[in-house]
């Protein structure tokens, strides 16, 4: 009889409104029953929900009319309306049985029940006379509710039928004649309110669609990378956890590949981030087109990608996928008007061998990727547990090194550089040592790589420079005015902001002129040449600082590089010295270096001289400046003082 507003919730697992209604009644919760009657219950169709609402409201009205009779209402109207409610209740029950047991039969039935609802309300309005206005909200409810449940067409039908029914009831009951203004207002309301309600609902529906779109977009952005459109870290974690659960249940394997573009920071710095973003998009498109549908490729951020490989039969399948994937590297990508050559490194971790959860697999694949980078471009490396032990050891060493720098555990040893023709000590090279609390004195080979990778080497170099300049000032004050100091400098230290200013301040602090200092560089530092570095070299050489190229011949530089930086000296690496004087190849190489250096005005020193025969051969071929255990190994300051005193006594004896 009466239409209830029913705007839906969505619970996909409920299919039987009867069971739902019974559950609501059985729950004893008025809120549950109210939610069922006033809103469309999960899974119930609109017609069935309307049927339940009609039965419920009919029963409520019947109880109201019964209460009025029991309270002694003087009029016979409650008895008439109670009878009408009873008759309609029986019809509503029959209708309920029809729609629940035969949901698809007799399509016109919605229009029939609508006319029946309107007729009953019209009859009640007519019987009640002037009091029939009280049924006006129910009439509106029927009209608007049908529109909400079954759409705009049903709303038009309900309005077209409801207006004449109500008008006839008002005319027959005499209300139209007694209150024409009220009658006109009520008719206008029947005509306008349903349409107004429809427009309101249409706007609400449009707003809901927009909210849904925004929600879907937000969910998409929360699960996908905004640049490439690939799944992001959050979505990867979900997919990987589900894949692990399937693999565990089915007893299968899966592989996680961690890929990182080589030298991507250099591309960004050289061409700009917009160029780098376009390159990432192109690489992502290539990977997406290359992989199987069952595989998942995600972007973690920056130039890092994760590939999840499922449903493979043997390790060879993973290798084949990697080979196909590497087709997206070792190639040029045309970006704007520039070709970008892309290489990458790949680490592989396999479930369950290399980890039982998503975090462990990604971490171990990442570790393997860094091992691949160490081997060179376009290399894939499978994870091995020894890698984790090495990473943990490096992490522990990094933390210990950080504490060592802060607590002053670094100290300096000095190795003499001598003139082999007269034994004079020309300079001392400052070599850092670490007095480790548990492992004793450590040489640079034990911690240098970790210091560089952790960006701590510049701080170590600064401490060495401070200590060495203070020691040199003390030695010069003790009567060694000709002694020079050689320090090793990394590209990190030279490229740090304000290096020249700090160096000058330290020299002034200890009362030393800049010309007492030799700065020794590796070939890798020399290859990092740029205008700022060349400007730094020119500034320091103008002050009197000398520059030496350490370990010459072991890297990728050539004598041509030396012209750009005005290097004063090259130090021949000890690997060429070992073969002297018997290895003809080493002899020829050193002779060539000495000859070319002499032609372009460079001094030459030999390091790693360990025997008298090596020293004599070098001296005979024009390299008197030598360094190595034959002339004295690294020694602490007190031992160096003893060596200097012994050399001075020996020289005095010779002169005397």
C-alpha cells in the first residue's frame, strides 16, 4: 500500500530478502529492522523490498486504527479504515507471495500494484472527508518512492495516476469545495514535488558518480605510479603476498627481479629531469610490452623496477624472461632530439629459497642487484646468502666508522719518499690508519670502500689533513725545514664545498706555507674532471701546492689528461716495479713513462720499491725519487722521528 524510500547498500553475498528480513527480526535490533524497511537491503530487489514495506506499513496502520477503536473513538471511521486495511493487507500478502515465488511473471504487475496503492489511499482520503488530507504524505510517498525504485518513467506514471485519484477523492469528500486554496496547493504539490525530487536525485546521482570517479582515481593513484602507470610499491606488496600464498599452497616457485638503470643520475644531471622522466616512460612501455600477461612489472621509484615472475617450470624459464627483458636495455631510446643509451643491472631472488615473505624477497633481490652493478652493466646476478652476510658486515663497519670519526680513532702513519742517489728524505706521505677497538690497527684496504660508498671519505681525509699538517709543523720546528708532506685526496674531498678555503685555513693555523704540500690523486679522481675541478687546481697551484698522480698506469687516464690539470709528478704503480729488473715488458713500460714525462716536464717517482736491485735499476734509468719498504715502510710519528735522526746521523758521518 505504501512506498518506502529505498536507496541501496551493496553486500554481494545476500540473495534472499526473506532471509534478510527474518534475520533482522531475529536479531532483536530495532536498528536492523529499520535499516531493512527504510533502505534497500543487501541483495534484495526493489519489488521485493517494496512488498515487505507494504506489509509492514499496512500492519502498523491497522494497529493504529485498532488502538483508536479501543480508546473509544466516537466516529465509525476507524472501523471503516481498519476494514479497508484488513482487505488490503490480504491483497498485499497475496502480492508478496506472487513476487517472491514468481519474480519474473506478468511484467505489467508493477503498474497494477501502483494503481491499487493509489486507489486504496484515494478511497481512504474520500472516506475520511476533511481529515483525508492526513493521507496526502502517503500519496506523495507512493509517487516519489516508485520513481526512486523504478526510475523516471515510473515516476511519471505514478504522478499521472496519483493526481486525478487525489483530486477525485478531494472532490468527492467535499474538501475541494470547502478549502479550494488548500486543494489547489495540494494538487500543485503533487505535480511539482515529485519532479523536484527527481531532479534532486539526479543531481545526487551525478554527485555520487563524480565521487565514485574521484574515489576510483584516488585508488588508482594509490596503487599505480603516476609517471609510468605501472603498479607501485603498495600494489606490488599486495600482489607479491598473494603470489606467495598461491605458491605456498600449490608448492610452486616464483622469482622477484630487481632492476636498476645504470647511470640514470648522470642522464638527469646532463639533460634534465623531464628528459629522464620521458626515458623512464619509454623503458616502462618496453618492459610492459615484452613481459608475459601473468608477470607483473612495478616501479618502486626513481630508476628502480621490480618484476614478479610466476608460473614458471624451471630456472631456464626465468633466464629466458630475463634475456627478453634485457632487450629493453642495450639499446638507444630517441628522446626529443637526443639518443639515450640504456643499460641496467638485475638482481634475482627466488621463493622459497631466498625468502618466505615479500619484504625479504625484495631486499635480497636488491642486494643481488648491487652485486650485479659491481660486475658491470647489463648483468644479472642471483641472490646468495653470503651476500647478506657481506652487506651486514659492511653496514656494521659503516656504523663503526661513523663512531670512529666522531671519537677520534683515526691516526696517521708516514711513509718516506727518498732520493735514492743520496738517501735524503724528500717528503713523507700521510697514510690513514684506524685504531679499531676490537680488531686493532686497520689499513685503508679494510675500510676504504665502505668509507667511499657511505660518503664518509671526505671526513676521514679532513681528519688526516688536520693531523698530518700538525705533525709536519712539529717536525719542521724540530729542524727539518726541507721536508714536504704528501696527502691523498679523493674526488669527494676535492669536490666538497669550500675545500680550498679550509686547506688555506689549516695551513695558516699551523704556520705552514702552501708550497710544503703535495696532493696525490688517483686516476679515477682525475677522470672526474670538470671546470670546477680545473679551477680548483689552478687556484691551489697558484698558491704553490704541487699535484701528483698516484698509481699511474692502473686506471683509464693517459698522459694527455695531465695537461688539463698541470700535474707536477706521476707515481709509477708498484705493479710495474715488481718485475724489475728481469721483466723486459715492465722495463720498457717504465722507460717509456720516464721518457715521455721528461719531455713534457713532469717529475717521476716510483712506489713499491722493495729491493736493492729495483732501486738501482730505477736510479740508473732516471728515476731517483722512490718510495717503498726498501726505503722505509709506513711508521708512526715517533718512529719517523727516529728514522729522521738516524738518517741525519748517517749523513753527518758521511760528510764528516
